[in-house]
C-alpha cells in the first residue's frame, strides 16, 4: 500500500507549519546561519527563486533589528506578502527583472 502525502510530512514540515514558516527549508537556513553566522554585518539581501518565501521570512527575522536593511525576493511565482520584504515577480534571466532588482538599491551608497 502506498503512502499518502500526509504520511510523507516529516517533523520539520510540521514544525514549520506550527512556527509560522512557509516551508521546512527555513530550518536549513537557520542551521546554516547558526553554524556559519552568514547574516553578521548583512544589511542587503536578494533572495533568488524565493517562492514560497520561507528563506525571505528567515532573513526578515534575522535582519529585523538591523537599521536600513533591505530584502528583495524574486521568483516567477507570486507569493503572499512578507512584512519588510520587497517582492519582484519575474524571470531572473531577463534583463528587465535584473534592472527592477537593481532599481530597489539605486539610492544605496554601499
């Protein structure tokens, strides 16, 4: 007898849903940051292929106390809004999408 999709959901899937994360991949980014402190001294992030947005959620959480931070999430798919995250729906291989991403940083000095 085959497994139903409900049976395939592991503990991280359930923990993600309970914790308000959009996907279990949030825990992988949290683990990487715990080990390598990848968000130290970071103020600007572009999250490519961002849907469903769990990494953007984590990044937003990690940078929430950082002054003048900016997060731009890019994907072909539309995503539900994430507080503090600018969303760009487009193809990252298209020049028009790249220009739109850069436009969000035009007023930045660094």
